[in-house]
């Protein structure tokens, strides 16, 4: 348990929230760097619980999705078979309310089908309206959004076609994108408004994330060494961004624009609320992907009510199909 005076805790969290490194923060507030790191992890994990508790039953109209790249311990090119699975590329999935500029949902993980599924289902549990969602052309988005939202969504994709230089470096080594040749907008399903098929706001938020967290600064030794610390830093950033930071465009904080709170929070208020946030209730089990029929769907009988026997299907010659109770 951290026993630092609350004034010093506020100074530490304020510094970390403004992109100051752990060692620099320890020098500024005259505290051991391990103490600074432990406090950041503790408050960050509490902020994750706070976000899970506050950002529920949201009525939003425009949502933009994107992922921002980072890495843990070492870059993917230097990863060896002896490294744990978490080492290498790490992505933060972000769902941004394009109107109120609020981060609705986020996930720290890999850029994979499973992480996309968990991310989209978490977003679905927070939104009660029928939104228009825009993402890039990453393949898992379309089937996952359709499975999670069903008909209660208008979904479009925006793909930017970049000019390919003669020697294009890999994404993790490219610090500025190539010139955009053209932009393609596609209505995937529903009736999305073409003019609103955009990812500009969430891409601008990615810049804020990279500026406000020292772990995301390129070409430094401030990168994360452990996934727990990385996730805690992202959670602290999200709560600070939503509840504390004044947004110049909407002239308030994103949480105020959503109606979650009626004032700008202070760092001390954020710490107190985060530490008193309840443990999140276990989320309903989300369906897993099955590829038995050549496509993507749900595993049969998953999520049946308790006591109900699963249905088995048996093919009988002649094309008839009967139900058997196991």
C-alpha cells in the first residue's frame, strides 16, 4: 500500500498524465522511481475499473475505430522464440465518439481476430443507441461488428491508398506515412451517411495518446517492459482524457459532453473516485469463432440457459435432418 501524502500522489499522477517519464517524475517530486511506478500502476488499474463503471448506457451517434501501434520489451523484429508471447508488437484499440470526443471503449493487446472480438463486444455492451461506425479495412472488423450489433448499426469502412516509395520501411520504422493517393469509402451494411465515413477524429486522438504517454514516444528507452504497466498507463490516460482534460473543440471535457459528469475533475478527485470504484461485474461470455463451414459464425449451443440440453444434429441419408437430445 502506498503511503505517500495525497499532495505528492497528485503531483506524480499529474506528471505521468502529461507525458513525463518515470525517472523525470521521480526527480521532480523527490520520490523513488519504483514508488512512482507502483503508484502509476495502482492508480491506472483503478482507473480501468472507474471507466468500466462510468461509461455505460451511452447514447452516441458516430463512432470511429482505430488501433495505435506500440511495443513491449522489444520490437517485433528482435523478438526470439524464447521471449514470452506478450513481447513485441502491442496495439491499443480505440473507439471514439466523434461528436463528443470521448473514448468509449479501448483494449490493449495484439492486432488479432480475438482482440478485435473482445474489443467490439465491450463496445457493444456500452452503447444503447444505433450508431454509425467507421473503421479502416482491417478484415476482422466487418464480421465482428455484424455479430455484435446485428441490425442495430450503420457500418462503413474508409481505406486510404498510399503512394509506395521505392524502398518502403516496415510500419514500426515509419514515422510519417506516405502520400495519400486516394481515399475509398464503402458502406458495408446498414445505411451509413457517406459524408460521415471518416476516421479523422480518432486518428487525431492517436496523436494525443502518443504525446501524453511517454511510453508511446518513439526512439526513446521509455517503452514499456511489462504488459501490466503498459495497460495501467493506457487506463490512466483514458480516464484523464475523458474526465480531467479540457477539450478545446467542445469547450468541456468529453465526460461532460456525454452527460456523465457536470464539472471538470481534478487529479485528486480522479484518484479518489478511481480507488473507490467497484470491481467490474464479469462480462457475459462472448461467442467464439468457428470456421467449420468455411465462414465465421458462433459455436453451436454456446451460451445456452442453465439446465437446457444442447441440440445435436445428425444427417440422415436422403437429406433429412433430425434433432437429438443429448
